[in-house]
C-alpha cells in the first residue's frame, strides 16, 4: 500500500475493524481521499476533510431522493 493519505488510511482501517473487516488493497485515490477494498467484498472510501465527506454525502442523498441508480458518462 502506498503512503497516499495516511490519516485517511488509518480512519478507514479503524472503520473496517469496527465491522469485522480488514483492508486488502487500494481501489483508487485522488486529491480528497482514497478508496479501499475490504476482505468482505465491499469498499470503504476515506476522505481527507469533513467538508469533502459532507459534499459527497449530499450528492448521494440527492441521487437517492431522485431514485437515480445509474449514471452514464
């Protein structure tokens, strides 16, 4: 695993541990955070700043409210 976003990585590790999972690899990263694969076939996205989390969460809420499940590029 790389040294990208070490604080986010540690938060993701603790979150995974809380739910009986471990991080098994990186799926991707960017300026705001990093996405990890878990041993449970799931993914955990850890963001660097609270504001980034709130913005992204709000997008998912709006998509859910509009019943949007697929986005085509």
